[in-house]
């Protein structure tokens, strides 16, 4: 006699769960077999074979915990079909979720996505006592946004025009589901005043340089006082020395110390991919080729043409001298005119009023805050968010050549 294993009846699997079950969807971990429908739940615009998705489930997923990451499938209760996924990233004191539902489900999918986010937020914040559950969504998902607002999510930042879809641009919204016990104890982070920084007045972009002679060695773009070139292994010395001699406490969340070997490896690797997510340029003084800092683009999205900008000048003697702003405009010229980006964004810790002042004078606009990002003075610290559109940068005043 052949033994047969009875398959569970479709649409009954959620009955085996006591939590993370909503009206129309439930959340569960991924299992081999889920790869068959991976285009629905993997956030990728590129074709991915089921074999690759299977490899991710069997080999990569078990290691994700080491990177402080976790993943859950969003499953439809009525027939146990996976319609999307949630990716969790656990920070020092918060959890950030990247949420995805197959866009082919249209408005139904938005409803399911909202249910999944609300279940996950309550699980993380009410049950696991996380401080702040954050997610970023675009304004084309108006149904999700509406449902999340009704459930108590708060919009804390809005970066303009970060998504392009069907020839239209949509903003990206940062939403937080805060832990009510902590709000009661230390107050609402949206009520804290942002520290004042600088005059906020925009300064003209330094005049474009037309070279008479040869450009400095390996230069990408040359400004009045500084130029940008790719970073190399030798620049690691400055990160190390500058790090050890750091005499300012306000701009960072505690002074970091990185090893020479780690830095050399990172810098020598450079950007060896075709479409790197991180691009860094060394800032050097034209007069003597001295390395004084780095400006970079992080989280580069070549499809929607967006990125995050970030500068670092390792020695405090080179800060507050205008070099950072001059270098930033060279980076923005590269970002907007070479890479063709549409907009950039930036984040600055509240106490880093110098960096915020520099962004304002470079033409960036403050557009909200990212709350409770790191432990700070017996409570939790916040970041100011900024954005800048390519069209705004092009329209900024410029010095005469
Ligand atoms: C951020 C950084 C790249 C800015 O470059 P920079 O060359 O220092 O900037 P600039 O000199 O062009 O502009 C700084 C402005 O802030 C003002 N400023 C200086 N200290 C300030 C302070 N404590 N609060 C407010 N404004 C301050 C300066 O006066 C200047 O404005 P001004 O031109 O109107 O006088 C550089 O300071 C740096 O590397 N800091 C350490 C790393 C860092 O903070 N990285 C950014 C993380 S978000």
C-alpha cells in the first residue's frame, strides 16, 4: 500500500499561526518552494530565475541574521499565495522595513501591504518593545499611506520626486510607528526643535574652471581651489590619522576608530562594479595636491536617478573653510550632469549644525527628520533630512568666471 501525505487544504495554512495574522493576509518565514513565485515578492526590476531565488532562500537567508536583517513573506489567507515581502533591518535602537507587494495587484495589493506593515509594526513595537518602526513609501501608494496614518503611523520626512513611474515623479515619505511608552516618558520626537544652524542663505556656486594647462593627475573635475580624483589606498592614512586626532565631538555619534587594514581594503577596492551603489571621490587642494577629504554618493539608484550625498573631511583644520561646499558643488555637478541624477538627499544628526548650515548654503532644503536614530544624552537622537533637485541646483546663482 502506498502512503500518501495529505496536502493542507488551500487557504487554511494561516490557522496554524497564533500571531501575525490579519484580515486578508498573514506573515510567515520563507521556505523552499517559495521561489516559484519569486517575481511577486522579490523587489527587483530585473529577471531572476527561480533557481537564483531558491539559492537565496537556502543559502543567503539563513545568514541574514548576522547582518541584522530578517525577511517575512506576505501571504494571502484565502489561497496561501505569497503576494509580497517585508525586509527588516535592525539598527541600534530602531527597525527599518523595506516593504514590497507585487504591483500587479493594484489597489488590492496596497491594502494587503498596509495590513502587513501594521501587523509587523505592532509586533515589533508593542510586543518586542522596539522604539521606532520605520518604513519608506512613495506617494503613488496613496491607499497604503492613508491606512497607515489611520493606524497611527506618523510622516516624519518627505523627499521630493524620488520615484519615477509612467513619466510622473512621486515623493518618498518616511513613516514612523513610535513606541507609545517612550513617547510618554521622553516626549514626542517631532516636537523637539531643530537646532538653528547658519543663516540659511544660499551662496553662489563658484565659477566653473577652464584649465589652461593639464589637469591634476587623475582628476575628474576641477574647481577654484580643490579638485576631485578617485580615492586610493594611500588616502587610508588620512582617515586613520584624522580619526585618531578627532577633536570635535558634536558631528558624530561618538568618534569612530577604524583599522588601517580595513580602510586600505575599502579604498583599494574602490568602485569595481558597473553600477556601484557607493561612489567616493577624494578632495585635493589644487595648489599642492594635498588630500583633505572625501565626498561621496551613497544608495545610488540609477533607475529613478537619485542618491544620498555625504562628505567627510578628516582633519578639523580643513572644516569651516568653505572647502566642503566647493567640493560638494563639484560632486553635484558630477551627480547631475555626468550621472544624470534627478535629485539627491542628505541626513544630518541634529547636533551637527555646521553640516546643516553647509547644506543650506549649498541650496538643499530641509524636508523633515528621521527620529530616534541613536542613543543620545539619556534619550535618543534625531537627524534632519534634506533634499535638492537637479533643476534647483542648475538654477542656483553662480559666480562670474
Ligand atoms: C560637513 C563638512 C563636509 C562641511 O564642509 P565645510 O568645509 O566645513 O563647510 P563650509 O565651510 O563650506 O560651511 C560650513 C558653514 O557652517 C558654519 N559653521 C561652522 N561651525 C558651525 C556650527 N557649529 N554651527 C553652525 N554653523 C557652523 C560655517 O561658518 C559655514 O558657514 P558660512 O560659510 O556661512 O560661514 C565638514 O565640516 C566635515 O567634514 N565635517 C565633519 C564630518 C561631517 O560632519 N560630515 C557630514 C555628516 S552629515
